[in-house]
């Protein structure tokens, strides 16, 4: 791997990426010759690497190739699943308290290594290192939360007639597969693995081929924390590797985060083996700004709902409905603040928006802005390629954050998920009207409302067809609260106590204490 990093950050990144680095400070880069698969407690080359498909991962800030790796084929996937299956036999026998201790130790290591993990995440993903640290905080918090729940997993006792009784047991599923997205590589791996491991399962995780690097750090941290070898394995690859995982007969469950079309393929492949799936898919979420809101908070909420991670967030509130009485004031403030967003090198502390994930995605997002203008939307700011002053960044995938107004519900920018820093502002008159328009979408991941009226807040939250509703805030992710969608945005949940149910199965035991009453 070839990574760009400054001299001050080099020691912690070398530590994060492991042994055997060769540094070249004259070029501002260094090379790490290490495999990107993780199996049986160690980094390994794929078993079927000969003639296999190769993938390249890029540093979004510079456009440089930072990793070239082999996609895992049938043999490698099988070995990873078998290693997980062997670890599961050990792990499932441990008490919840014992499993919780391992998760707590892993959380401690993540917290201790926050800066270096965030730096690696920024290099491979493009988000600002400031924001990446937030993400890492949610990761160790997630592990701590499920460590606390691990010991509470149990069933109930039911008294039956004649002294007989029954009871239920919550049992792990077995080998679970996690398939991650490129916008939150490390966080998604934690959100999927923490409840899975807390319940007694093992996991094979496939990150996005765009962001293959940081999940290796999590795999090594689990091993360092005392997890049995093979409990958390990593295989690299694209859609073909994912399909092999979904169809493997020894995989008990699949949890996927990504696009709706890929989610449909995951569901289809898993259905052949009658495997339960969790799907966290895309969205086109509404954010409703009523005239009685706290305008300052509403503006900040709209920025948080559209520009985190360069707008590459599935639950972003990209359809911003503003009541007509405050449309002018709100729009003026949003544009003013958007124009002040610092774009540039994501490793610099004052940067608030880095590059998009890759060149094709940048061109796709810019294409949405072009179509919006053709359909009558007005660009108030941004929506153009951006070239930072630093010459090292001239080949990065940057654009200026965009605010669109004069939008209509039938426009492409309002109908389709853009997954970039593009906010579409629409006006409305009444509560009933905006609810009907907000719900007129095949998606249902998230929603938001800003109002001072408590009754209205509860009323609107109840009517919005979405798995999450933020009231007077947006894009906060407390691990204690479930996260997931309605409609085409998927089903199942991440985070919260309920996720323990998605990584376990219920067994009923019926105990007869008397004689069998037979009809024969």
C-alpha cells in the first residue's frame, strides 16, 4: 500500500498498519507490504490468488493508488467461513460475561488508538480527520454497549399445568456475514460485529473494495483483545465475493449496508439458503423545517443533514422542506454557512469537507447538479469541481458543496439518491401538505423535523414513514437507539437492544413433569 501522510502523523499510522513498513519521507509516502485478508488470527494472502481478479483502492485526496489486492474467490471464502465456524464452537460456550470482557478490552484499545485509526480511515475514505474521530468514538461506544448486554441475553420461564413448565433460550446463529459500505468502513464493521459477537456468533466481514484498509485494524484489535483466532475474519473483493459469502451453506445470517440494487441481490442470494438478512440501504430522507423553529438550530441541522462525509451518508436529509414564512431567511443563512465550509486536505485539522470517494462518483454527483439546472432548479452556491491550492491534491476528487432552490417534487435531484454534497430546498404551506409530499418516496430510512411545538413534533414523527425521525437535530447516532429503515430502505436494525434479537434465535423447551396423555 502507498499512503500519503505527514511526518507528524507517520509514527501513529505505521503503528496502526502493523509491521514491516518501508517509509519514504522524501516523497511524503510510504509503502506497506502486507496482505489485506485476515483469517485465523493473522493477515493472509487469498488461497486462490493465482489468476484471480485484482482491485485497486485509491486515496481520494490525491487520486493515488494506495492498495492493489486480490479478490477472494470460492476457496478463500470457504477457508474464512471454516475458520469462523471453528472459532464459533469455542466462543459460543463462553458466558456472556466472558464475551463482554473481550469486547470491553477491544473497546479500550480502539479508544486508545483513536487518532491513528481515524487517520487511516481518512486516507482511505476522504472524510475529514476531525469527523473520522467522531466515527471512531461511536465505535468503541458500540463495543462497550454490547459488552454490557452480552451477559443479559436470556429467555423466560413459563409455568404449565400439573407442575410442568417451559422455558426459552436465546442462542447464537453461528457464522454471520457482514458486508460493509465505503462511507463508514470502520464504523459499519463495529456496528455489525459488536452485537454479533456479544450474542456468541463468529463473523466474516467483507468491506467495500473502495475502502479495504481500516477493517484490518479492527480484526487485529479483536485478536489482541482475546478473541479466538478466526472469530472475526476479513475477505476482500467485490460483488462476486459477496455472492459467495451469501450462498455459502455454513453461513447463518447476512447483514448488508449499501445500495438498494445490491441489497436486492444480497437478499436473493441469501434466500436460496433461507438465511435471515439485515438490509440497511439507501434513502432520500425529508427534513421538515416549520416556521416556528429555532432558525439557528434548523440551519445547523440542515448542514449536518447534507454535508457530513461530503454528503455520502445514506440517511441524509437531502429533501429540505421549508415553510414559506421563513424560506428566505433560512435559505440565506444556509447558503452563507455553506460557502464558509473549508474544503481541502482531509488530514488537516481545520478541513471540514474532503474529497468524494472516487472519480466516477464525483462525475455522477456533478451530473445530478447539471440535470437539476436543466430541469429548472437554481444553484445558489457550489456544485462545481474544486481544486485545492496544494498541488499534491490536484488529482483529488473534490467538489464544492451545493445548495439548490426552486426545486419541485418531480425533479431528479428530489427523487433520486445523489449521495453527495447537494441540498435540495423545497417550500411548503401546511403540515398536512408536507407530510404527504415527504412520504411520497419508495425510501424510508430517516426523516427530521424542526419545530418548537411539542405536540406537532410528536404528531409529525408518528406520521413520517421512516425508521428514524430526528426532532430538532439530525444525523446523531447514539448506539442505544436502533437504526434502520422502512420500505426500500431495508429492514432489520443496527444498534440498540433489539439488534440482539437479529443476531440470535429463540428455542422453546417444554418440560413434562407427569405422564404422557396419549390419544393412542
